[in-house]
C-alpha cells in the first residue's frame, strides 16, 4: 500500500471516529434536535430547586452512572457548582428587577407624578408550625396605563410567625430592592394578618383579601350543627379515596360507567379557599359511586342529611364561583363590592328560611360592611367607570360620601398637581373691568366661585360621563383613564395609583406545594438562610415560567399517579430562557403581565 493510500485510509478512519464522537455528543438523529447540555444542566438544577431532592444526588454514583448511560458526554455539575448557579440567577434577577423598578421611577419623575405600588403578601404554614413561607408580589400601573406585576421574593420564616419577624421580612425586601417606603400605597392581605404592625408603622392602606373573606363565609355555613355530621362524611370520603389507590380506581370506574365526568372528591391544596364547597359538590355529583366502595356504607347520607347538603351546595356555589373569579390577579379591587352586592341579592331571593341561608346572609353582610369601611375599596370602585354610581352597591352609604372621600384624598395627596405640571404657566387673560352695578358684581362672584380644573369640577364631569355612556363590563378601566388624561388630570392620577391593586393575594398559593418541599429538605441540603431563600426564588421563577409556557398546567388538577400517558414531548420550558439576552433571562421567567 502506497504512502498516499495509507494517508487516505488514516484520514478516513479519523473522519469516521470524529463523526462517531459528534453523533454521541450531539445525537442529532432525524426528527430530534441537538442536545443542549447547558439547558439540560439548568433543568436538572431546577428539578432540585422545585423538589425535595438533595444536592448530594449529584454525587451519587448510581445517579452518575445513570446519566453516563444516557449520554457519556454529559458532565454532571457538583453540588457546589449547582449552588453557585442558583445564587447567580437569584442575584441577577434581583439586580434586573431593581433596574426595572428604578426606570419606572425615572419615567414617573419625568412626568412629574410619583408611581405608587401595592404589595401582596400570602403565606403558607407547616402544620407542625416549624416554618412558614411568604410569597410577595409588587403591583403598579405604568405610564401607559398597563397593570404590572413583579415577583419580589419568596422567603422562609423558621418557627412560629410573629408580627416582629414578618415586619422584618417585609422591610428587608423593600430595602433589598431599593424601594422608596413612601411610594408603597398599601398591601393586600387577609384580615387577621400578622402584617398589621408593619401597616401601622408605615401608615399603609390594607386591602382585604376577597378570596379569604368569601372562604370564611362558606366555612362558617359548613360548620353549623345541622351540617357537622354531613361534612364529616364528606371529608371522610375524601380522605378514604386519597389513601387507597384500589378504592380510588373502583370509584373512578363506577363514575365512568355512570357517565359522570366531573372531578373526583379528591384533596388538592389544603389551604385552598372554599375547599369545603368543592368537596361537597363532588360528593353529591359522585354520590351513586359511593356504593361501589367496600366501606361505602360509612359515607351514605340519610334523606334529611342529603337534603341539607344539597341546600348548602345550592346556596354556596355562587361563593365558589366568586372565589374562582377573584383568585386571578388580572382582576381589580373595584370589583369586590360588586361581588358582595351580587351575593346579597342572591340570598335575598332565596325563598326557604334554612339555617344555611341565615348564616350565609349574616356573614355576607358582616364582610360586606367591612369592605365598605375600606378606603381603597371605595376609591377603586369610584374610579372604575364600569361600576361607579351604580345602585345597590354601597348599602347604607351614598355616592356623595364616596365623593367626599375622593375630594379629601386628592386634596391631601395631589394638592401640588397643577403647580408641578405648569412650571411656566401662561399669563392670565386680562379681565374686563366690570361695571359698578350690583347685578354685574353678583354674576362675577358666581363665576369665580367655580374654579376650572378643580377636583369638584372633575367629579361632576366624570359623573356625567359615566352616566351618559357606561363603559363595557369586559373592558379595562385603566384604558378609560388613559384616553381621558387631559380631561380628568387629578382623577386620572388617583385611578392610576389605586387600580393596580388586585382583589386577592391568593394567586401566590400555587407556589407553596413545591416550595414547601424545598424548605422541608433544607436540613438535608445544609442550606443556610440565604441559600434557602435563593433556592426558593429560583423555584418560584420555574413555576411562573411553567405557567407562562403551558397555560393548561394547573397543580390543582387531580393527579393520583395512575396515568399511563407518555410525557409531553412539547414540555419545553426554561426558567432561565437566554434566547434574547443572556443578561436578561430572568425577566422572561417573570415576565411582567400586561393586563
């Protein structure tokens, strides 16, 4: 064999070996994209962030062997390397969010009006009270009158929560993001929140969580003596099905044969508002399937018990519908009073005088009156052109009372609005010298008593506007104010400040199930307080990205691990998406929502 032939054969061999290495490294077979090792590593780290898995899994010899079998070219990160990635992403997210909020302040300053923020707090507490998790979001309205939401953080509090440590957590977050305390207008929390001390110290408004208030009403009705034994059976069935896979399968097959397609009476989040009515509805819907269970007789109701449960479900279902509506943070705080007015009207139209109706009516009126004493609820309802000046919304109050509240608030907070907007006012037009007659002087005094551009004049014109042409119920109230900035400058500023508040802080609860596992395994992972909070933040970013990428994903859907379906091939989401800008990936994970 000649030298040239030897060279040719050797070159062919090296090309073949190199091609085989590329195939192992890339595995770009037909129909399958090339493997992105960096993305795979980040998804592996996110799996640790969103579960109770230990960082020591990365050092486990069997797990490392498993990964080598799948792809010999994939290098597992070490536990320390994984922690560094988590810390880097958390730090980068906070830095970018600070810059984003700082830019909002700059734009607001240029327009000579301060941007106001609302903060929502929601918590989850371990049943043994060993720790609590708090999720904090920031809401505001930008200069284009779009409602925005930003995740500030998810933090762990060890031990029992007190007003002191929750105040420390809230204050620390505001300082960490360099937020001006004076620009925080209020918080969205439940009525019995430990944040009361923080609110009083900083003189913030408290927006009551509507979902918690509605849930409290339904729970009170479910605990009357007439329903105690009935609800014990309902909860007993739920507990029985959740513990026994065979019974759950038998129950599902029986419901399928009866062509019942609604969800089974299975538990979901333990702190989900209105869960008692959800269980009661599912119990009645699948009532015939109870007989198929081996212990079915324990959960069968008498005729009177079933009738009482049916009345409870009938009367409480509108409350569950209201809870489902207020759970979305795309709602406005102005809609809370309308919900209570609607529920009060529903109860007034009930013909039977059942104890359930009585308790629901008493609790609804009590909660309704609490919201009517809340300044933010009244202010937001007034500046919502869809709902302002509607009848039957204010109970004993009148719209004149609300107008006075608006006048006082604007006088205290926006008194320098016109002066700041008109740094170089045009000289006033020369007035003609009035005649000396009494009639002329009288007319001049009347015309001078009404100041053009005053808040009183704006209120009168605004009332005429909304009563003449009512804005559609499915429209965004902020867009009304965007189009009427010059017509109602003071009311427009009020609307921009208060309409950013949602009805409820309950949106944060979907993060608790996964993040609670992270806290539970913190001892195994040897987390410091800082490392734990960084891991929780990454976990929340992953959940938000999952919701943003897959709208159908919902952790509340029943799942008992019996599905035989293959994983979705389109399960393509990355909490640290770098497709646009490597330094800006976290903002795609927590994309500001434009309502």
